[in-house]
C-alpha cells in the first residue's frame, strides 16, 4: 500500500519538475535541486511546529518527525533514480531549515503577539476612560436634577408658609393691592396722613378709635381701614418665623454638603451654583437674626420682599392659569413647563399648588368610600339578617304572577297589559304573613324566624324580556322557578335555568297547575304531601308520571331534581314543590322551603350590610307626586333628605329624596295604591322615591347615595361609566328605525327582538318622545322613508313632538306590549312596500326570453297573437318585447296571456302560452314574417330605470335564475 502511495507522489513530482524546467531553462540543475530541498525543509518545519503546539511535547516529536522524514525521502529519491535510470541518491535531502531561519521566524511571531497585546490594552483603556466619563456625566445630570427638585420643594414650602401666614396673593388680590396702592397715592396727594410702613400696626379697634377722634366720616374711615388691612397684611408671630427660618437654614446646609461631596467624587466644579447657595445661606442667617427684632421691622421687610416677588410672579402666574385651563392634569402641565430658569420653576410650583386640589378631594372621597365599605364588611353578623330578595322566573303563562297574587291575595295580573308582565314588580311579604301561610306545614309551626320577611320580585317570562330577567336574577338571593306540570320545561324555562346557573343562584321549583291533573280533588289548609296522598290512585299515578318526566328533563339540563319530601340531599338535588296558584295548595310548603334555605345555607349571604346597594326598577309619573322611581333596596339604609345620584338620559342626576314611599305589606310596588310615607327605610325593601328632576331618570341601573358633597363627583363618574358601558354594547346601523323605551331593560329587550326580526335601528333613547327625537328620526326620510319611524315602547309622546312628526311625515308607533309594537311596524312596512310597488309597477320590466312556436301563429299583425314557450325568466302583462337579432326592433307590449284557454297574469320558464302583442301607440305596427321570423327569440326590453325598480321593489318576486337572465340582457342591451 505504501509503495502505491509513493509511486503516485513521484508521478506528481515528475510533472512538477518538468514544469519548473520549462519555466526555468536558464537555471542550472544544481540550483533547482537546492531550491526544491529548501522548500521541502520549510514544509517539514511548519508541520513539526504545529505538532509542538498541539501536544506540548517538543523534543521527542521533533526527533521522530526528522527520522520519519529521513527514511521517507531516500526512498523517494531512489525510486526517482531507478525510473530515470542513472541518477545518484541524495543523502542530504531530509534535513530541516537552518537555526537562523527558525530564530527569525520566532522573533517575528513574538513581535506580532506583542503588537496584538498592546492594541488590546489600548482598546480596553479607551473603553474604561469612556465609561468613567459617562458615569461622571450621569452623576452631574443627577445632581442637577436633585438641585432643581430641591429648589422646587423649597419654593413650594415657601409658598405654603406664605399661605399659612396669609401673605400668599392670588391674581385678584394683587390687582386689589395695586388698586389700593393707587388710592393711597391719591390720598397722599390730597394731604391725608396715613401710617408709614415701618410704623407698628395698631389693631383694627385702635385704628377705628384713632380715626374716630378726627374729622372724617364713618364711611370714609371704613374704606381707609380696608385699604390699610390689604397693604399691611396680617401680623407675623416671631416664634413661628424663627422655626421656619432655622428649618430652611438646615435644609440649605444639607443641600450644600451633598453637592460638595458629589463634586469631590466626580471632579465637577459648579461655581455659579456655589455662589448662589452662599448668598442664600447669608440671607437665611440674616433672617434668623432678624427674627429676634421688633414686629415692626419684620413686617416691613416681609412686606417689601412679598411685594417685589409677587410683582415678579404676576406674569408667569397668568400664563400658568391659561395652561391650567387647557391641560387636564397637573402632572402634564408640570412636565411640559420644566426648565432651568427661575421663572419657569416658579410656574411649576404654582400649578402644583393650585391644580391638584380637586384631584386630592376626589382621592380623599374615594378613600373614604372604600373605608366605609371595609367597615360595613366588618360589621356583618349572622344575628342580623335582612329580608331575602326572591325572584319568580319561568316561561310565559306558567302562573308566576298568579302565584304572587295568591300569596298577596290580590289580582295584579288582571291589570297587566295582555295579562303579560311587562316590567319587574316588587312585593314585600312580612314574616307574620309567612307564619300565617305556613301554619299547616308539618314541623314548621314552632320554628324560630330570623329573617324579617321576603321581598319577592316578579320578572317577565317573555323571551324578549330576558334582559329584564337578567337584571332581576342579578338582584335576587334565591329564586322560584315556576314549571307547568302539564308542559314540563319550555324554552324560557331552560333559559332561566341557564341564567340561574350562570349567576350561581340557588332556586326552588314550583310544579304549578297540579289542579289541572285529571280528577284532582282540592283540599285547602293541608300539607301538600298529604293532599297528594289523599288523591285517587289514577291521579297519584299521573302526578308521579309527570313529575318523573320533569325530573328527566332537569337531568338533561345537568341538574339533579326530586320532589321536596323525597329529596335525599337538598344541597345536590333541586326541590320540586307541587303547587296550584288558583287553589293555593302547596303555597305554604313553597314559603317554608324558601325560609329554611334563607336561614340555613344562605344565612351568610343575607347578613345585613350598611353599605348601600339599591337598583332602580322603574320611573313612573304619579298624580300628586310627580315623577317617582321604584327601587329595590338590597342593603343599607335610605333616609329622607339623602343626596342620591342616578343615571339620566342627559347624564347623571343628582337630587335629594323628598319622600320615601312604601306600599302596604302584601301589595305590589307597581300598582297605584295608598302609599305609606317613611322617614327611614332599612333593607331589603321595595321603595318608591319622590324627588326633583327625575323626569329624565333611567331605570335598570344602580342608585348611589353621597354622604358628603365631595363624594358626588365620584358617584357621578361611576354612574356615567356604568351607563356608557351598558349603551356602548349596543351597535347602531346607519339606516334604521329610532327606538325609545321607558327603561334600560325594556330598551335592550326591544332591541334584541328587532335584531332577531332583522329590523335595523339607527338611534336609541330612554324616556318620552320629544321634538328632538322626531328631528333625528326625520333624517331617514332622505335615505329610506320606511325607516323614518319611531318605535315608542311604554313611553308617552309629547303633543308638540306628535305635531312635528305629522308635518315632517315621521310615523310614531306606540304600544305597551312589545309584540303589538312589532306588528304595527311590520304592517306599516308592508303597506308602504305595496304602495311603492303599485307606483313602480309600470316602470319595472321583468326579464324574459321567448321562443316562437311557428305552428301557433294566430295573427301576424296588429295585434300579433302567437304561441310562445318561455325559455327563461318570467313574462307578465305589460312587458315590452323586442327582437335582438333584427336590430332590436320593438314589437310592442304584451297585453294578455292565456294558458290552457284561461287568462293569466304571468308565465314562468317552461310554460307554453299564447300572448297578444299590441304595437306602441304612435308607431307603425310590426308584422310576423316581415319584421321578424319564427327562428328569432323575443326578449323583454329592459332599461337602467326598470332594473333599479326591480331591485328596490320586486326583488323577492324574482328568482336567482331570473337575475342571471337580467345580467345577460343587461350585457346584450349594453346597459351600464
């Protein structure tokens, strides 16, 4: 193997030698051999030096490499000689370079390394110097910043001191002082003697006595006293001034020490600053000495200083006042006006003093409200429970309101619009009524009651009123879910279950209408368990079957349910109570179950809190009381004269409670009856509040009470934020109807209904319809007249608004039931659409393509009566026809169509009909066979006007294929 490798190498060397001989013919053979040997030695030396570096073993490796080279080279040489046939062996071939060469190379490498190290050191030194300079610059900037901040702080403290002493003057006070000075000059010119500034200021009493002894009138004396008071200011106490000047001196010394220490460390000299500090130090020392002098001298000095400084600052202050008006926050104005000059630093400090007053007040108010909430949480106790708020939920006509009527023994439902609950009503059930209703319930008569009663809220069951129901369930502590035993769970029942699950609200199920079971025997004043057992066996079986079906339906909604007397665990299973709202059976058991839950697992939730929690349910105008609001007071106390903040259509309303009205116990809050007036009402109650400016109040949001005046703004912000977030979620369309409702919940319910009915709405408002609303709705007359309407749900319409609407052509629809409102609008829209169709009937041309049947040509001219097959589209009476293949010649208008010898108004694709074409009046009649032939197609003559009319008023009459034909004809007639 070695032999093969050496043979290959020799061939390469031979080629190399040949090339060299060609290039260097003039050189001798001996010189060429020496040159080759020198090159080989250099290569060997390089390899040996590399081995030295890698293995760190110098002598041994070098020896081996030399020997190996010595062995290898003669072999190569001998082979060369054999091939050339007559050359002698070269003995000296494997020797390395000389010692001088190696020494020179090592010296060069050493110098190179030294140069690299020197450059590296220089680079490091340069970087270090730069870093030191940067640190020094940063330190200088920091010191400068500190100096500015301390200067500002000192200026601020000086102003606070002047304020405390009553010497700090506003712009108005400066103007007053200037006027007073002018008056003094005028008095002096008239020869009136006034006390000099250096003189000791006598007290007002002494001044009065002094002047009364002179000739001047009393009125004149009062004016002069006022002027002198303004000029001289109030008296300064020497002790207070001593303390302040000594504090200032200490602060200045501390600043000087810090600055000098920093200067030594960073080697920065700041001569002007030092001179300033020395001057200030001297002034401060002088002030401290002067503090011991007489009051007169002190007043003179302070007064002169004050006048000079205030005159200097008058212009910057005016600038800052302008800035304050334009800027919203004090921090922005401060950062914007920061600079080195003394005037600008004074401006900053003045803004700092003046701007944050309102912000500080607001912060204090927020802190106070927060502390009050924390205190209220601490005072909660299980011994003091409030009345539980109970919601009644369920599907339409399951008997929710009827159950409450039975509890109250009233007939509220008969007074509802259409027998449907349109708003949330509240009923207060006192504990005495509960005790009376639960007398016949087993094991409940001797029970001790901890809760003061129940506040029951009746929520609407309509799908569209889900928003009201949402607001109702967010108020309630426990709910009654009314289920019709005959129908089971219905869509709104399932929606209510999901709502309760989302709110994590516990509930009891009332299996209502048990009296509808076949052969049911009514038994009043008994426990419902006994009533069920005393029924006939077939009735019992039907009850069990139906109740089991409902339990299965609850299981489908991921809920365990059981009849209350068979409930293994009330915490895991929903209790079903059989009831009848008509006969009153099971009502006592239902109340007993609710009271048990309230005094057991829900007791912590019902702990009374002093923090106010109230929600506005309705805004109603009552004769003799004006506009009132119905509220649910969940926690806290409301008192007559309290300042309340509620949401309004034109922003939050701040008003005082004029009177707190409550219905008699077991009466609904919505029904007009004799109200009892209270000075104070404790939660939980349904209250009617009478106050001023409630006309624009919005129902459905929280009510807040401000205990101190500075809390009003904080509460207003909260209310405005709450309302904007509620209305901000409503997306308006560019074109649509204008919607108005009495409450936020009713508005949202109506908008949901309109959305599902695909009726767009462009504007919304809560409250009665006024002229402004009519003007907003009239904008739609320019775009789409069918939307120039106002849907007024449960609100009144002002007379002037109705008059304006009639004059502008805006329609106002008013209804108390949401479905009636929808029906009115849809009927109006259809009527309007039909009117427009009738108006544009002669303009709209439907697309059609007709093929002539040559065997059915009955009359060829005036009128043309021919049989045709409708290839595409729809042919109607009044359609103008033309022949595209004959230069679009007009044949006339279709006046009648017959199908199976019966007259029809239109014919669609695929039908074979006979049509009569009458010529256009004033034009020469066209003839079959001359102007057109059987092979020609007839098409309806469309135009841009006819296409637009079809799009706007007859879109639903045309199919997709008809519109495709319309596009073809449009291209054929080259209509843009």
